[in-house]
C-alpha cells in the first residue's frame, strides 16, 4: 500500500517532539516525555542516526528512529530500528512501510548492509509487518534476567 498523496516522509525535527510524545502515549498507554526528549537530543544530532516523521493533513502521523551500531557482542556494523510508530487511524495505509523504505535508503547511504530490530514475541502485528518486509530471525538471541526475582 502506498501513502496518500497528502502524506510525506521527511526528516524529523525538534518541533515534532510533542506530536511524537502524544502519539507514543496513545500507542503505549504511557507518556514518556523525558525519554523522547533524550531520543530527540541524540538522534537529531548524531550523523549515524536516522530520525524520520511522516506528515499528513493532521500533522505527524508516524515516526521511525534508527541508528548505526556495531561491535556489541561481536556484531558487525548494522542499522538498528529502535522505534517505529504510526497513528492507529493511519494503520494499514502504508505509513509504516513508507517510513521503513526511507530508513532503508538512509541506512544504505550510511554504508550498512543489514538492519535489525527487536519486537515483543506477542506483538503479532509488528512481527508480521517486519516479516512481510523481509526481516527474519537474526544471529543473536535476547536473554533477560528479572533483577527483582534473581539471587546473586
């Protein structure tokens, strides 16, 4: 699906912060003002980062943030998509795909040859979205330790 002619993917700017905070709160049920201020401060100034917004008639209707990372746990340099969100009223209209396609181009310009992201196992729509765009299981397995329940 393509985005409507009134929607445009562009580089995010600091003025988009309130819209992203509001959209993320709608998507997650939690307002994270401080987190998003830190994301914007980092991703808008670092040349190895990508910050995109999709704008429509109602303003910012989606966002994608990513960065080039390398060498954690022996990983080669790759692009990481760390945040992706689209307004629920714009779901299935191609907004997320347009953001991802632009991010792919940006990452290729930065010289990386693969992309990674993490998705909750139970988030079937997100899993399906990334799989439909060619993402497959990667070479690493995420492990987690609950510090409240663990003993030293």
